[in-house]
C-alpha cells in the first residue's frame, strides 16, 4: 500500500485560501519565508482582487501546497508519491526535495508573469464534460486556425477534457460540443491558454531561468502530470517543470499510474477537492481525502496507517 500527495492547479484558487490555512508553526514559517523571498506580504496575495493576477494565483497555490505538506510531514511521516497538476507540480517538487522552496517561489512568480504578459486578455481555458477525446479532437480540428487558436490542454478523465485558446475559438468549441451531446462546457477561472503550444515562447524563457537553479534527485517518488510517469533524473525534472505550461496535462493517466503502483491513500493538498473527485473515477479501492475540510488528526492517522502497512 502506498500514499500520494496530490497538488491542485490553477482554477482551484479561492479568495482567503491562505488565511484559512491552519494556525500552525509550519504554515506560519512557509508564509514568512514566502514574504521574505518575494518582498511582499504573502497574505495579501489571496484577496479576490489580487487573484485576478495569474502571478498571485500561482504563488498562492504553491504556498498553500507547501505549507499543507510540511504540516502533514511535521512528525516525520512522508507520502510515497507526489504529483501536481500544472502549477501544482512546483509544490510537489518542493515537497519531494527537488527544488528549494525559495527557488520555487522565484520561479513561480516569473512563470505567472510570463504567462500573464503573453496573454493579458482574450484567452483562457474551457472544460468540456461528456465527450471523449476523439470527439473533442474532432471539434478542435474544425475550429482551430491561425485566427482562432484552440488546443487540447488537459485530460482529467475519460470524458472530462479541457481546451485552451482564444475566447472566440473556445466559444465555438463549446457551442459545437453541446450540440454533439456534451453535458457541460464552461469557462474555467484561468485567464491564459495553459498547456498549449500558445505558451511555447514563455516556457522557453522560463527554461532559461531554470538553467541557473540547482535541482536534486527527489527523496519521494515524483509523478509527472504531463508524462504520467515517475521522473528521478534532475535534468528531466528541470525540463518537466519548465515546460509543463505548454504541454498537455494527462492527470487521468497520472492517477492510473499511481493506482497501478499500489497507491491507496490519495490526499489532496489545499485548496479545494477537485482532484479528489477526479481520483474517484480511477481508484476502485482506497481512501481519498482532501486537506480542506478534514481534521489534522484524521489525516495524520491515515498517513500513519499507510506507513505502517508499507513497513
């Protein structure tokens, strides 16, 4: 039996998400270090106004994920695996010991700025529910073009896919998807076309910044949210993190890999519980729980039980 810490991506953010973290020393330390590295009050990043910025959203998700993981690991308990959806990969990498938290904060601040500056308006992401990947790819082939770019971005489940592109192109895909029988096609709280070739140039710029940062072999097994496979080599990890903004997320495949490798405890780090819902589609057996809304002693007991079984 194994355990997984799953870190959510952009779209999971909520106003006040950092303020709602438990009042514990590990959380206070993560917030304080973030403030020192960034030169600003970390708690000012989670207001509704601040979260209009891609940079603030991504920093909040990193801080919340790292703080939550440190709190759960405070007594020496550790998950067997970590994985993060999109920006969640950075919190996963910090938790696995791949990246220093300070370096991750600086890189994520830059990542958010690069993505926002590349597409300040008119672009985003749309979830399509109820169609399979072949159907969605067929719609994209009909709509996408030089003046109406739209691409497959996330494979969250067999029939839950996300596309990224221009507002007009996404609206056209949504309209056709509903006509084809989709149960839902809705815009996500993401203002940039993540996980598409539209972000190739910002990703290349981020890779230049990554070249100056030291990465280490993970102390915990790191599952890539794009390849859905474990990665241990630091140079492959560098590539995975720097370029994940322009590569398709295969979260469904990542969950399947985790389950096939014996993961039976899935803990979703803050904020939210979207990943827990997606995991229910894959995990035929096991325990799925979100940090948000759960008691710390319950989470501790679940982790301790899995560690005991592994031994």
